[in-house]
C-alpha cells in the first residue's frame, strides 16, 4: 500500500494509536472504536460477554471509544464509560461525578452510533434486543457493579452507611491502642469478620470532592540531552482549547523505550503537581554506559534540576489560591491518584523492582521538597567523593558542597561562604588539585 501511495504521489501521515489528530477522528464522526487485541488473533481479544470502553475526545465528531479492562478499577470520576453485555444486549452509560457535559454528550452519541450500526467486532448475540441504561457515579445499579466484579452494591445510602461503619471501626481500634490491658484478641479475627472493601476504593473517586475540575492535565518532559536542561510541554494532538481534557496523555508517554530511561516528567494535575521519575533499564550490551559513568552523573544533575524546577513551577502557578503540593513518584510505585490521571494504566513489576534496587522502597506521596533537602544536605568524605562511580544523588558539578565544614576548610583553607563568593574560574582552579571536579 505504501509503495502504491508513493507512486501516486499521495500524502502520507503516520497516526499512532491513542494519539489521533482531530482531522483523523473527524473521518469517523464519533463512530471510531479501538478494541483490545487483534482481529487475526482471537486469543488476544477480550474473551467473555462483557466489554468496557472509556469515552475519549471532547467534541461529538471527534469522540471515540477505547476498550479497557472490565473492572471497577478502570473507572475514572472525570470520564464517561460504556459497558456492553454482548449476550444480553445490555448497554450501560456510566458518567463520573466530574464528567463534563460535552463528555457526557459524546458518550450518548457514541452509544447511538453503536446501537444503530451494531459493529460486528462488538459481537452481539444474533437477534438480541439492545437496551440502554444511563447512570451516575454514586447511583450505580447492582447489575452494573456486579458485571465489573464488585461484590457489594454501592448507592449513596450504602456509601454513607459504610463510611459510618469505617469511622466506628477506627474509634474501636483507637480505644484498643489506648487500653494497655487490652489483650489484642481483635487481631485474631478471621477474614470473614472484616468489613468488605468498598468498590469505590478500587479507583480514585472524586464524588465527594467539592472542588471544580475545570482544567486539563499538563505534561512536561525534562532533560539536558540537548546540552541545556529544559522542560518541554507535551500537547495532546486532538486537544480543544476551550474544553478541559481530563485524559490527554497515555502511560506510554512516560513508559518509553529503555533508551530514553530514566525519564523525568512533570505532571500538573491542577491541585497537585507530580515529578515522575523513570527507571534504570536492565543493562544490555548496547546500553552499558546508561547506568554507569557519565550517564549516571548527568541524570543526578538532571534529577536535582527537575526537583528545583518542580518547586519553582508550583510557586508560579498563577491560578492557584494556595501552593499546590509537589510529590515525587517513582515508576512502578505510582499511587492511585496518579494512575487515574490517565485513561488506563498497567502496573509493571519489573520497573518497580529496578527502582527498588536503585533507590529502595520509597512508597507513596514523597514530598519533592523533602527529597531535595535530603540530597543537598548529604555529607561525604573527600575519599568518597574521589571514587567513581559517584554515589547516587550527588551532583558532579558541586562535589565540594558535600564536604563537612571542617573538611572543606582543611581542603580549601576557607569557609564555604567565602568560596561561594569567588568567581567560577577561580573556584574551578582551586578544585583541580583536590580531585573534586
């Protein structure tokens, strides 16, 4: 096909899945569906009677459906979803609590297209009568939640009752801890006596969040590959300027090939800012220099600059009434609040293991300011700073700053304050004989 197009001198435009331009989406007029798997490989396609789709696109003519895992965990409060039961002909439209009117309308149009054209890829049972049910987050009916694997129905009344039970349980636990004579028998309770986890906890529900979500998620890639550290904003190719886009980016924008890892990305989620850090790829024959030598030193500098940039970015957010928190997120350790900024997410255990080996088990919600303070306040001996490779987090351009005050004065015959006042060329001249360069 490509050869024929070349011969006819026709224009060719590469379109990546999930990154479709508006002009491409308009060709389908809201009827485009991206299915999981491959047409020629039935085993790679979704098995069973249920299919779940997320609605993407902010305009009716550009809206399309993307298949996601059929689970409560796939739901997003800022989105609209369509659940299809192929055998029963049941179609549910589920609107998240923060879904915008244009997203809801796009979902309605998509379902109308689906029930009118009945694409063969959906696989409805022949002759089945289609029924459409519309519901809101918090008003989910039992068949819908059961289809997604939930074991409990969760209406508003159920949700409030469950929260009251959780509060009572917390009070009981607190009383047990305060009572020194308590024998601790509660710890021996069987699993059946424990309260059932809410289906709403499987995704980051915003139903009880009173704040408006009238913003698009923003993404910045930070690197010094070009010789100067800079942050470049990435843009969604099908963005609509006047319509906030809740899911403009994909996990693949962060999880790129090993050659570009470890990456550094700033993710602006409106009320919170994240600094996402990639992973050190497993050493291959053609990538040995990535995890050793200059590659590691350059990343240490980039990481420190990225943290400083993230904190400055938070200070410069003009539309923020209060300073948004900034958290460091390691690849493989992404919290639910972070993964739900993307239309779908698949956790990678190998990436998690790589970051665990390099940095340890950090957990969630690590304040960028705390990490930056910890790496800038580290102290090393002169001998440790002369060794190669350098320790993690060390800035190779400012090795002298990691000496304690006494060692610094012994090496340079002056205080750190006096040294900082010197011009750069004189600082470099003094550092040459010490090996701190």
